[in-house]
C-alpha cells in the first residue's frame, strides 16, 4: 500500500491509509518538531459521558435521509452507552455532498453525566444552526461529541479569543474543541491537557475526525463495514457496536491471522488490537483518526482515492529518556495536577489505599479541599484489605475517611461488566475496581485516584527483574538447564514459584513473561499446531507480528531498548497502561456513573517522568525511589515503607470454594457446548489442555487462578456474542 505525505504546518508526515487493515503510523517527526505547545493549564468544566455515532459514505445514489442511518441503529448505540450518562442525552444528523461527489450522512449520539455547569455544554454541540429552523445545521458547521475533561480549556479559550474566536458559553470545554478544530485542525490534540475521546464532524469537508488522549483514559471503539457504502460506527463501548445488525465477518485485521491476535489477547488478558470480529477496532491512545478528504489549506489531510478513505496517525509518543528532573519540580507538578482535578459542581472525593500513590494525591487534594472525603472499601478477604493502612494515612493527613462495605457479587458482576463493555478483558482486578466504584458512587460523583504512579515512576518489581535479565544475555541457556530443578508449587506468591517464573522468563520470553497470564509453554499446548508466534506477555506478537501497526517506531525502539527496565517501562506506557489499566478503570467506574480522575497522568507530570532516566527514577534498583522521596515529606513512615500490595482478589480460591458463585459459573461455561463460540470466531483452543488446567487447579496441585479467570471471561464474552448474533 502506497504511503502518502500529509503536510501539517512545516512537517511532512507519512500516512498509511486505513481500510480493512488498520495500519497505524507514528507521526514521530511531527512530535519531535515540537508542534502543539501545551499552554499553561487551568481548571476544567468536564461532562463525563458516553459518545457514539455513525458515518455513511455513499458510493452510489444515496437513499432518502431518513433511511440512510435508521433510527433503530441509533437506538442500539444509545442504549449501549446509557449507563455512562444518566443526566441527559442528545442526537445530531447532517448530510453533505462532498467536492468529490460522494454523499455523506452522519449521526451523533451523546449521553451525559453532568459534573460541572449542567445548564450549558449540552451535546452534541454544533457550531451554527440554520436561520429560522434550529433543527437544520447550516452548511459548514462543526459538531462535536466529547467524553472527558480538558483541564487547560480556560487558557485555550483565551488563546483562541485573542485571534478572533467568539464563544457562546462561559466555560464549556466542549466549545473549546469546536473552535480549536477550526483553528488547528488535526493539530488540535497537541494543545490539550486532559482525558478525552471526541468525534468531530466537519460539515465543510464532509469528514469525521476522532481524537484520543495520551494514555487512553477514555475509550473509543469503532466498527467498519464496506459494501455499497463505507459504514463507520463508533462508541464508548464495543458492546453496542457488535449489536448493530451489520454483516459479521471474522476477518483478519491488518493482514494478521485471527489466531495470532487471539494469542496476544489470551496471553495477556488484553492487546493493543481488539478481537478480530466484525470489523471491530479501537483508536489507539495518543492517536487521531479521520474519515474523508480534508482541506490541505487547514493543515489537515490530503486524501485521494477509495482506499485512503479512512486513516489513523499517532500524535503522541513517550519522549526519549535523557533527563534528571529535580524532585522538587516533580512535586510541584503533582501538586498542580491534583489541584486542577478538584473542580466540580458535585461532590468530589478520593480513593485511598495503603500505598503512596493515592496517599500523595490525598495529601495534595486536602491542601485545596480541607473537607475532602477519602474512601476505602473493605475487601471480602482480610489478606487483601487495606482499610487499616488507609485509615492510618488519613489520620496522619487529617482527612475525613470512610471505610465502605464491599458489595461483592463476583459471578454476577463479571458477567455484567464483560457484557457491558463487549470485550473479554482478562484482568481480575476489574472486579474490586467495580466494587470500590459502586460503593463510592453512593457518596460522590467524582473521585481522584493514584492510577499511573507505577507506570510513571517505575513501581513494578518486574522492572528490577528486567534489568537482571538484560544482564544475563547468553546465560539464558543455563536457565533452560535449571528449569527442571525449580518447579512452581501451588502458591503463586511463594519464593519457589517466583524463582520458577524468573527462570522461565530468562529462558524464553524475557521479563515480559513475568507479567503474563499464559506463558509460552502453555500457549503452545493450548493452540493446536501450527502454533502462532508467541512471546511473553504477547510481547513478541505485539511488537513483532504487529510490526505493520507500529513499523515507523523501529528507529525509536533501537534507541530506547538498550536497557531491560527501559524496555518494560516503555511497553507499559504505550500498551499496558491504556489497554489494560485505563480500560479497567473506565469500564468499572462508568458502569455506575462515577468519574475517576488520575492526576499522575497530567501532561506536565507524565512528560517529566517519562523523560527521566531509569537510574534517576529507580536508583540502585529501588522501585519508585524518587516518588517515595516526595512521599516521605507528607505520609507516615509505615505507609512509605509498606510493601506493595496491588489491587488483587483471591479468585483462585473462589473457584475452589464457590464464593459468590464463581466455581459454578466457571464450570457452567467451560463444560458447555462450544465454550469459546463458533469455529468461525477463531478460538480453537485444545479443550484437553483447558480441562487439565481446571483439574490441576481444583485439586490444588497447581495454581491457575488468572488463567482460569481469563478462560472464563473469554467464554462469557464469546457466548454473549453468540446471543447477540442470534438476536440480530
């Protein structure tokens, strides 16, 4: 496929057309050119919500407007995102005939959770209406549906007003997106500090653009079907997209075999690419997407030809690690980030665990909001309960602290959550995240969290392991010889099990396998021959087989991957954080209408942390040492020195004891007919291996907790998808 050059300002960026294969290009040269300065940040006025829409590009005579995008399709999308926005809803339609003669229809859907200024900022927001008929958009209008918060919107408003833009609202960040699009075009996201997923309809060119924040805090899924027309639907959840009555093809994506994508997904419980079903896709974090030609005079895109109708490009990549930012500077950035995220016209609280990330967020939040309430949820198993540690932190800070009852219904909740998002996310911490969100939602509508601290400041144990593994080099062959001597026992936290996993990582997939659900040896058994290319934590799949998606990053990888820990941290920022952690938090919190804000991911703070050298963040291998130094100024010593616990549940024990119905749910699904859907889905797992894992776990000979949870989630999702297809 031929690349095209797009001129944006003074920078030429190679663009890979997006058709059936979702080819992603990294606009690294554009990022390095320094375009898109982030202005001084201010406070935001965010509406958390759900967004959806459909675009149809007709390649022949168009049908009547009412028949082009049936209202029933919009009803499906609306219902699928209803839980994300109970406070209001809206729709928008438009039709234009483009300069190339194609007729384009668009419909936008919005569901609103009003947090600030509920009287203005209703969506879809449209730049202009036709005179005398407020129901008809004027030619050339810009319409936006937006989910998230733009924290520097006040500064952007002032900057745009200074060059002649006139605003109708007082402090709507949605309106800033409209004027920002008119001024900067596809450079818009480079000016934004916040969490966002937005779709922007440009009536002048008959084009639809979509943008997503750096770390994927807000989701954006799409589904594309080509026939007599090019149909593109998008939503904040994959579930309503799969429910649309469109042709369900189990096609390769980006030229990759479906089983290769499945191996990546099952191996880690997530993947940069969604399952290869029905044209489903996701807009990667830090990326933008556009459908249709745009005026080159606006520094947008030059697109010609049918194949180039849909394109995706990266607007952000982590900066090179070459700096040593002072600790006081990082502390100031974190304080400012926390203060900015306290604005709301509804009650705001903060999550508080026994660790330093949420503790620091709470400490800085109390400086500006003395009456702030902190929430901790009592977990059903005392071994995983941090209530006492959180209470000690709260007393030290003088915080109001509430320990909430955990309404744990694991079997019921895992089915509901997987069906609501429409994807088989395999991270079992989705359940406690949902319980914390549900309990807090009874008291507040906004909560600050410490999410992102481990990824920004090197908080995982595997970073130290990665450094050791990187030094081993040829010694990996010796690790293979030692494998039979150190076998894992039934306790996943025991020293023997950890040593076994380390040796397997050294012998096979590297440090990435330390965080993998399924190691290579089991994946090879579970997928019948010929086995797809596998790697620890799907690492080799993602960055090897997915080379077509990330080809333009190869020169960057050569520079970044000279240290084992640096390799792992880069992976976490690019993939693990947006594809697993942020997806988990959004799915769990928005299921109950709770907005979660993550100060650790602010533009200034994250840029400083990601540009810092690994030895600066983790001197002598001490995890999160730089952030821990800041924490010693504000938090009690026992909190700062407390071992990392993580947000886990004993799901393996629940499978054995049937706590909350989990054992019965697991057996019902794995013993059912076609537990992983029809053969066309591509999930042709070897059931004898699945049954062996089940038997070993139930007899307590081995611990397969997370593996069985992943298989359960996969079965829940595939059976749900089968029901959706039968209804369709």
